[in-house]
């Protein structure tokens, strides 16, 4: 019996897929660590295709937005035997284990987050175990917090202790499966992972691989903590006195190139609203790609609030800089517009380096959305951004104005990719998305290469919360920011990111978010320049300390 054409076609497709996979570099801890500090990599659509997914302790009653009660339920943890916000329990050697993640297929864990079980005690006797490819022996086993907070086997800053949380970015690749368990009931948790296409070649991490990679882990950690642009290029710059409602532009060198570093400095930040009313605008190849207030673009919110991250740094002297790679094919233009009522002095400098444009190259985009007032009742989803087309989502910076002292950020993030019925990412709280926990108790400054809280209440890097303070006031402005490396989110046709509005108080808040992504020229967003809302700066509540 001769094979049919359909059978031959399937065989050809199968063999072609195998050969294509074999010609690509195998995913390994070494390749992932190198990608973590390769800013060029995120400016191209991934050649090794993956979907970013997450296992978390979100409440399983959240099934559909049509059920407004279940969708916004706030019990995203496990506190007793009645809670089942995990996958299952099972027996191993006569002992009970809680299964938090059980992914079958090729993948890589790229981010973990677990909070303290008690707000002021970073200790637990619960063990965590990470099993790969069906092995009966875990590749990692240790204290549930200590293993992932930089004090144990995984060194700082790859793992670290943020505000009342253990957070790890160590990549853990596997070829066939990954199961994560704990020896006690889990509280809150998030395990973010890449789900690779079938036939992706992945080298499963072993204990020996981890030991051999420690020098590279140390090298990558040092680079993350001392971020700088290492690519030389041509510098373009201007200093200008910008009157109200005026704009100043500078054209970039023509031809294939990329912005490698961009910095802006104002001469005066006494009026904190200046970082909202001064707008950064960028065009590449004749199309606008960036329209964003400078405070939201650089991640420090309303006012000058210094912090240091892998992609952005805001210095105490007022210099705000970013190291996003922004490629273009033919032309580029950077503009500054002053929507405020007073003249500002602006200095801008950009380094333009080489870039070889190819079919996977994408344009950098940044947009802003703001709203005041935002009612906290009924509970609702507030859309950060909706994108149509192909691209990669790489970060955001949220600034809220809370008119009351009580905690405002119980809302979960929900991220849909490529038209899926249920979000790939369903979180457990706004502060968890930004890698800290325990809400109002954590109203202090913190920073890490990939996330930061530059300002909360009256506290920032220059005015830290006293260690002995037990205050929980989260009124006024708070700014949270997260940027992505291995946890970038590729999308082929669409991405939608919503954040729940979930405050403990029925009140009216202010929300403003800067969002960052790469996309093709045809990729569109639902964000449009909104000068009116930029000028609608949410006022601080009456009686707020140091109110100007």
C-alpha cells in the first residue's frame, strides 16, 4: 500500500521541524543567563518561540468576568484546609506534598515570588522541592524562603529578599517537565515560566550544571548591579529653554541604527508635577512610537525619586537615563514637549550605535494612560494596554494617588495573549506583580535590577522609612515599576493587560501607567496621546505631610 500525499506531507513537516530544531542553539542555563543581560535580544522577536505562563495561588473561583463576584474575589492564598488555591496534594515516601506547579513539556522557570508567612518574620520550616523531567530527586530542595531570597544556594542578586518577599530570577530550564512542591500548605505564590514549542531543544538543569554555572551567575549578577551601555556610538544632544506649550526636536543619524542610551535632565524639580507635564516623543521611520511623560517613561513617577535598574536609572542629580535598545531602519527623531505652565530647562543626550535590521527586528514603543478619578467600587479591571499584531511586552511603571491611609493594591494582574479564553497570567495582588508583599506594611523604598518601588507615601531613596516604624500609611503617591528580561511576553496577534482596582476603601483614586513594548510597524495599541489627562494630575489628600 503506497502512502498518500497527506501522509507524506505530515512526514515531511515532522522531519523539517526536527531538523529546524536541531539547527538551533539548545536552551540551557548558560544561554538563558546570557540572554538575561542581552538588551539586543528583546528588540528582536524570539527565534525560539515560547509562551510566558504562570502558576499562582489565585483564587480558583475566578473563572470568567461574567461572574463579577468570583472574578474579583480577594482570597488568593491558602490559610486552612478549606482553601485549594494550588494544584493538588500527593504522598511521597509517606509524607504529604502540596503541588504548586506541574508543567509537562519543554520550558524554563524564569521568575519566582513567595511572601513571608508573617509580615515581620522571614522564616518558615516549610521546604520547597523542584523536580525536573520526572526525576524522583529534586534539582533544588531547601527552605521555601531561604532558597529563593539570596541567602541560600541561589546567590544575590539572582535571588533576593525584596520587601517581605523572596524573589528569584534564576532560570531553571527543563526538556520534559517541571513539578514544584512544598512540604507544608503554601501561602501565596507565583511561578512564572516559559512554555516552549514542541521539539525545542532544552538541556535540563542538573545539580552539576548549576555548580558549573556559578561563575557565570556571579558575572551576570555583577552586570545587573552595575548597569551601563557598553556599545559605542555617535552622540546627539541639545540643551534648551522650553516655554509652555512648546516643543524641541532633534533628528537622529540616517540609516540602520539604534538608540543605545537616552538621558534627560531638567534643571529644576521643585514642582513635582514637572515629570508628568514634560512629554517625551519619539518617531522611527516616520511613525510615532513613544508618547509618555518623562516620569512614567523613566519609572520614577510624579517628582524626582532616584532608583537604579537594569534598563533605567534615575540619579540624585536629576539625570534620568534609559538603556532600552531602540532600532530603526532609516530615520529617527526625539522630541521634548512642555505641556506645563512654566518654562523648563531641558538637557537631552542620546547615543546612537549600529544595528543590522532583519525580519525579527522590532520598534521600541512606550505609551501612557491616566485617569482621575477612578472609583474603587464596584471592583473593576483597569486596562493598562491592549495591543494588536506581533510584539514583545517588556515592562511598565504604575503611579497611583491614594486619598486614604488604608492599602489600595489588592488587585490582581490579568494578561491575555493571542486571544486566549483565560489569561496566561493571573496574579495574586498588585504588589505581588511588582515583587513585594504585605501591602501597607511595605510602604518603603526598594530597588532591584528588574523592579522597584521608588516612592511610597512620604518615603523614597533619600528619605527611607525608619526601621522601627510600624506605620502602614499608603496615602498620596506611590510608584511601582517592573521591567522584564527572561520574563518578557511575546505575542503573535494580541496582548491585553488589565489590573484590578481593589482597594479596602470605597474612594476615588488616581491611576497613571507608562507601558513599554516592542512591535512591528503594523502593531497597534489602544493608547493615544492624552494631553488633557496629563494635566489632570490627581491632587494629594488634604493634610498630607509636606504637601505643596
